[in-house]
C-alpha cells in the first residue's frame, strides 16, 4: 500500500477576452494500491483561484476505493467500486453559481454492467459537508442512472451511439437545500445516410425540475432543453521530433440550442478546438467558443484532460 507515484491531476487556464478575469487551476495526486488492486487510494491537492472557502481556493482530500475486481491501476475504468472521500474538496451548489471548498466526508458507489452493445451505469454519492457560507453541516447527495452505447476518446469527445438516463441532485445551500431532477438523452452518428458530408451529427435533449443545463438561461423551475450540433475533425498529425509533441487535429463544432421555460428561446455557438499531445500521452485541448443565448457569451482557454 505504499505510494508509488505523483501525477498531475489537472491543469486549466481560462482567461477572459480582456485578460482581467483569469481563471486557472492546477493540482496533483499521490497514488497507491495493494498488489491485487482491490484497495487503492489517492491524496489530491490543488488550487483554483475562483474558489471561496476556508483556504481561499486551496483544497486537499483523501480518496479511497475498494473494487472486487483485480484491476492493477487506480485510474482504470472499473466495473464496480465503493469508496470514501475525506477532507476539503471543490464544491458547487446546484444552480446557485456558488463555488467554494467543502469540508467533510462522502461515500460513493459505482456499478457498470455491460449489456450486449450497451452499458448500464449507476453512480451514487452521499455525505455531510460544511460550507463556510452556510456555517453548519448539511447533507449532499447525487444520483445518476444511465444506459449508454457511447464512449469518449482522449480529448473527451463522445463517440457514436445513443445515451439516456436520469439525474438527481441535492446540495447544501445558505438557506434551503438546492435540488433538482431531470431526464436526459443524446445521440451521435454519421451524416452519410442523409448527406454526403464527413463528421458527426449531435442530437441532445433533457427535461425536468431545476435541471443543470449547458447554458444557464432557464428562468423557471420546469424547462425543456434541446440542441442540434455538428462536429467536423480535421486530422493534422503535425508532430515534432519523434512525436513527443504533436497537433493531432483541429475540431469545429457549431451548435443550435433551444429551450422552453415560460416562452421559447433560441441560441447558437461555435467551438474551435486544437487537440494536442504533450509528452507522448498527455492530451491537451486548447479551445475557443463564441455563442449567443439571451446574450453573447464566450469561453477560451486550455485544459489538460483525462489526468
């Protein structure tokens, strides 16, 4: 059970257009496990300059997992595991825009069941957290049930196929708990049967009570959200030296978004991402998104993904 390595946890840098509201985060984790891989742990430390709370953006917590499978890696995709987090971690109050550190303990369970070409997922988290903004201890709970034939690549792009499920959340707040529940579904597929175009078609929708949306514009508790997107990836394979550094591809993704709360709304955006690899297997994506949804919005920066 002795630790055997320290790896980066994540690195994100997201400035505003005028560079005055720089958002950045960084972290690392110490990892270890027993020889069978059934017991594993991580000690995760990091900093996010937009997190409020006890340590002004810094966080530190321990993460323990037990898996009955003999999987010899703490970062592999396991079929089933249970575990515990103890310490201080980044916490987001549902729909409140509050980002701070939470001090507490939470347990979690994950079950993944292959069913022919589908995979069923159950994810459950529950715990007690103390928020400095609230001033006391409160219950936190999150549940997701999902059936999917989709997967994600190194840069977190979704592959072809359908996915649907149910999400529920209950988070601490300064007053009453903030909660919601919603149904969701999505489909990704090629355009060849309809149009002689390369790329991937994206269809997604969700509806429910106080749902978390990709754009925070719904003004009522009940809402319906849908999006239509297209993703085209241009392979570049521009490599330096023996491939230690490379620009693998450039991805273009326009989206049309619509939602209904008390009335019908439309929005649209365009994302351009430069998908690179550093040090052989470190996927890094630099992206820019410009859009409109009841007002213009933008996002740009770089993210180390899948660390």
